[in-house]
C-alpha cells in the first residue's frame, strides 16, 4: 500500500495523508497534482510532497480520487521556497499554494445557490429576502461570490442562510471549470493506410472523386509523407490543420468530411497556445550604452563578484532599463534564465514593447490582469524543454518554475506594492525574490532612483553591493523643484482652487509651448469629505470607520475600503441643515478645475476609477504619449516609471497629505513619491520644472526633495528610526485581530497584549485601534511587536504561532481572526 502526503489549497499548515489507488501506485511523484476529498462533499486539487509506505495510525485514511499529472508541475526548489515563505511570513503553506498556482491548475468545487425545487411559494419573506430570491432566480445558479458582487452586499450570505432555513433556497456543490486548452481541429491519416500498397490502392480508387483525391494528396504533402508516399515512419507525419488543408486545395469542408467518413482521415483536437509570438526580426532593440551606463555595467560585474545582491541606484531617467537589457543578454548567452520583476502598475506596453524588440519570443509576460488560461500556459512553458529565457512579471511571478535561474531584477525595488496585503501570504516580493535567487544560486539586482531605506542600509552595512548612475541619459539635468507655500496664499485667498499662481503661470507657459503637464494629487474622487456646515456632521461608511468620498461623475458617495456607495443626502440627518459643503480636492475635482482655467487643454485623469481595465489604463498612457492629451492628472499612478518626452511641468498639488499619514515610513514614502513624480519632468532635451505646493515649506524633507538629496533623507530618517527603534533597527511584526463585536475584540486584544508582554517584555505597543478601525463590519485591533535584531526569529515565530493557537482555542474567540503581518509596509 502506498500513501501520499499532500498540501491542500486551504489555510492549513500540516500535510495530509491519502492512500493511492491500487492500480496507480507507480505514477505519482512529489510536485504532481492529485484530486482528493476533504471535508463534507468537497474535493480539492492537492500537491504531492511525499510518497511513502507509512500507514497513518488512528484514523481511516481516504483515497486519492484522481492523479492529474505524471510529471511534476512543481520543481523541488519551488516547494522549498513555499515552505520558506510560510515559515517566514507566519502563514500556512496552503495559503502559499493558493497564491502560487494559477487558478486554472486547481480544480475546486464551489457552492451554487439555487431555488429549492420543493419550495411551495408560501414563505413569508422580508423585503431584503425577496430581493435576494429575485436575484437568484434571475441568474442561473449563481455562486455565492457572484451573488455578493451583484448585490454589492457581502452579508448576503446571511440572508441566503435564513432563506435556506425557510426552505426557499438550497445550495449545491459543483466542480469549477478548470483550465481548458485552446484547440483547433487537425487531421491525420488512419493507421489502416500506413501500409503503402493500401494507400496507393486507395488513391487510385479515388480517381472517381478527384476533389477527395487532390485533398488527400495535399494532406500527404503537408504532412511530409513525400511525393513517393514513402511512409517510412508514419508517426513522424507533421500536424495538419483541417482548415488550412481545405484552404490549401481551395475546396470545401465537406470534401474533408467525406474522407473522414470513409475512415481515411481522422479528425482530432489539437492544442494551440494562447501565448503571444513576437519574432525578433532585427536587433534594433539593443542600443549602445552611454559612457556612464557602460561604467555602471562594468561596476555591476565587479560588485556581483563580491555580493549576490546589488543595488543599482540610478537617478530618474538615467537609463537603468538599458543596463538591465545588457545584463539580461549576457545571462541568456550563458544559458541562464532571468526574472524581471516590476510593480503591477509599471508593467505597461511601454516597457514590454521595449523588451519584445530585443528578446521577442524568448520573453514571457506574467501579469495578474491577463486571463488565467494564459498564465497556465506560461507555467507549462516554464516546465517544458523550451522555457522562456526571460519572464517579465508582477509580484506573483516569483512563483513560476525556473530551471536555471541566473538573475532576478527587481525594478523600482522601493515600491510598496511589492508587499502583498491581503490575503495571506503577506509576502514582500523583493525580499522573497532575494531568497528565491539564493535558492537557485542566482544574483539579484535591485534598481531604483529612490531606494527603500532598508535596502540602502543593507548597502551601507556591506550586505549588498552598490552601483550608482548619477546623471540622466543624454546629460539632461534633473528637474528644478520650486517650493510654493500655500498656507500664506490660502490666507490671502490667492489660490485658484488647487492651483497657486506660480503653478498656473508654469502650466500656461507649457501649454503655449505645446509641452505637457502632469499634476499629482494623491486622492481620487471629487471631494475627500462632505461636511454639514451647521453642525459638522460627516457621512461615514456603514461598514467601515471612514468618511465617504464624494464622486461627482457617479453623483454618489463611496467608501474606498469596502466599495459601499450611497446617494448624497439633501439634508443633514443630524440637524436637518441643507448646507453640505465639500472639503478637499480629489483628482476628479482637480480635473474640473483645469477645465475651468484652461478650457482648450485636453485633460486626462488616471486613478483607480479611470483605469478599471488594462486597456483603459493603456489608452490614457497612449494618448499622453502621442500628445493627444496636454494635462495628465493622477494619483500615485502617475509617479511610476513612465517615460514621456514632452513633459516640462509637474505640479505636486498638496505635499502635506502625504506627510500627515501616521506611519514611521510616511516621510520616506513622501520623498519617494515626490522624487519619482518629479522625475517624469524634462526627460529628453530640456530641464523640467516641478512646482511643489505645501503648507510646511520649512521641513527638511521638502529641502531634500528640492535638492534631490536622497542621502540627506537617509541620514535624517536613520537617526529617527534608531532613536525610536524602527526598522532596520528592529524587525516588526504586526498582530491584527478582527471580530464583529467590539467588546469581544477588546477582551481578546487585551489578553493577546498581556501574553505578548509576558513573552517579549516591553517591545510591545498596543493594542490600539488602527486609523481605520472597522472594515466590512469587522472591528480591528493591532499590536506591534518589535523583535530585537539579535533575537532568534525561529523562536519568535514559534511563540507567536503558539499564542495564536492557544487563544483561538478559547470558546469566546472562535469566530475571531488573528493574523500576523511580518515586515509590514
Ligand atoms: P530610468 O528607468 O533610469 O528612469 P529609462 O531606462 O526610462 O530611465 O531611460 C530614460 C530614457 O533614455 C528612455 O527614453 C530611454 O529610451 C533613453 N535611453 C536610455 N539609455 C539609452 C541608450 N543607451 N541609448 C539610447 N537611449 C537610451
Ligand atoms: Zn448638520
Ligand atoms: Zn466601507
């Protein structure tokens, strides 16, 4: 009897053991997928991690239902990587599995909601219940998630449950469709005619059906059987598409069908890939490096000789991409693979087109916005004999299989979005990539104009190598940053909406010269807040502890945390006052303001609301690139890695909004955002200009931005972090606790806090309510654990896991959520 230990796509840390069916004992190896039953009525695709003969004791072991692979879909190093992630980020290895594999590779059952066939139609229903029943009957068998989406109500499940109790609705389990390869019909010669004499006989016999004869002759030609029909090795016949064959003889499908009915040809489905094929026709792609770039390239070579991880610190527009391209070419020449990581928002056609021109078919793009089936095919290609030499991808591409990874490039390594927030695994793709590279014995190159302070600290401590590019490509100077004190201007009422007179002047000049303008405002929507002028009442989300943002286009107020929307009241519900005023500027309102001042200018807005789809996002960028748009307004989306020729003016409308965020990283982030958006100005011939509007012009940070003084920022921030003990002078782990009842949660949080203090002493902060203390009806508490640098992480993890397990076992806290966020961002 043989058994397999498997990982299930569930938040479970342990591997589960199943028996292998008698007749299939030999086929399975670690890394293969199997389908196993788990829980009531459910089955899952699990990953085999061990095959053995040890009969589990103490329970009746279930049997594997189906073996999906004969060859592993997961390489041994990937399993090690999964285990490391689960261990380091304090989550279940099942969570890692869930995040790692494209969903098309995981068959699952799902619950569908249906109207109970035995329902007699006589139940008394509330209005809400009636609504849900209507939804269910309108949709054909919706899943719970579909219902939640459609009803825009995540509590709908509760209504469904009560409707099930009343016998109105029922649930049924079904297998979720998995990945289906794309196929087209091909034809092949039946085995009967592999015999040459028979084939000749057949062809002669077809003299009376000349169309069929010529089609068959064409087939033999295309299949490579040769004119003499020497079927030396019939198995070697080439694939022939039915449609192509019919077209080649200019005939109709019926002719081919006739041959199929006679048993001469057989039709069969043939898998065709979905992946893009871009041939490299010429090597216009590679540009010679400038002197500075060539020097950086050589220095990197030397730095890598001493450090497996290096930082390329190159100012904005210094041409880092070109240096990467040369490195990648070198790697490929050595027969190694490259993983090129980019933050989601930077993965534009601007970058991929550039890389396709050099690498063509040798490059695959892995993007979360691409169809799942495409991601499955990239995964399969990576396992094949001819994997991609280079994968350009977002965070999750660290999970792809590589056979001989030689280099990982993490572009814009400082980007906060590399950290996954929800759900687990809450991993940081840059740090995970460094570990992945280490497991492969590969190098890691971190590139950015504004390194994360932790990264720079590692450089200073001698852990990472450093190479700098201090000048822009083509000797363009860094933009001139001019600070405008808006406090004074607001007092004197000299602001025109969000614009200072200086910014207006610069915008006007740019537009007159047919140059472009970027305006950065880090709030989307129209007005971040609505307030009753009489009593100060502010509309809040009913599910979350935040005020609602007014969106003018929708004429609605929206919660940016849970998506709840409602109409703007005409009267204040608190005092009946009718004067509701809008406070603050969101991107939508800035857009209005630009229209008012420059009615002729073509304006575009780039934020979450205007870029729901990839094509919308790229449309906005294309229009800006081609000069169709004059002014681009946006949230932090406009600060990332974009390369435009004609941008001469960048306006930072309100620097203070970034500085006032209560987080030890807010200054670092504000600097990065401002330096990056400033870096979009004047990237070609002329020096650009940045107008930085702030109410606190005297902050050292503002000076550091105007002087492009990254090192000044580094030194200042390091002093503070050392003094108050924040990373890199400790490791942070946040403990999050959530519950629908505030009183239960407070008890839990207090208990957790005191136990943590017993174990870790004074380096515990909290419990506190985070700035947004309730999201989607769940109250939230947070405890900060500062782990001393010398402490054994393994031991800390063990203690934290034990504490959680212990508390969750308490009957009061069963329905609570407790999770850890390691190295939070
Ligand atoms: P960074 O990523 O450092 O901000 P980019 O890689 O976007 O900078 O380069 C800035 C601009 O300079 C781009 O338009 C790029 O095409 C151009 N450029 C960089 N290096 C070269 C080179 N060696 N030859 C020609 N153009 C280059
Ligand atoms: Zn009021
Ligand atoms: Zn909400």
